[in-house]
């Protein structure tokens, strides 16, 4: 039998998979970062049990990596994400940060 906490963590994983694989590769520049942050958060917040999403795209890192046309493809190295998932009274707080060159997505707290 799956517990409510396990189900809530599963839901968090689904949201991260959706966010990352839907938006990775999106062309982004320092000028478009804020609108992409909002679009990503709003898209994922549509999913069941997702209470909030905060996406922070590092505009300085984008500018440093931009090609001659002023943009790069979005990858985990340019963003940090926090989510709050709520399932049957269980709250899961999650984050995505870089760890050893890899975008690590993990639960931070389960209440």
C-alpha cells in the first residue's frame, strides 16, 4: 500500500519531470527570462496537487553563455526551481539545484 507521503513525493517527481523535459532546450535570453519563469510556473501549477512553483532563471549566467544572437538553450544550469505539492494533507517542498554539474531534483521536506 502506498502512503499519502509517498504519493505526494511521486506527484512532485511528475511535476519536475514535466517542467524539465517540457522546457529544456527553450531559447532564452536575459530579456526573456522573466516571462519564461512565469510561463513555466503557471504551466506546472495547472497540474493536480501543485500548490506553488517558483522558477528562478539566472540572467547573469544566460548573458555570459549567450551566443552571437543573444540567447542560449535553457538547461538546468541556468535555473533553480522550488515547488510545493499538497496531497491528502501531506505537504512536500522540493527543489532543483545544480549538484556536480547535474540538475538535482529532490524533496526538501515532507510534512
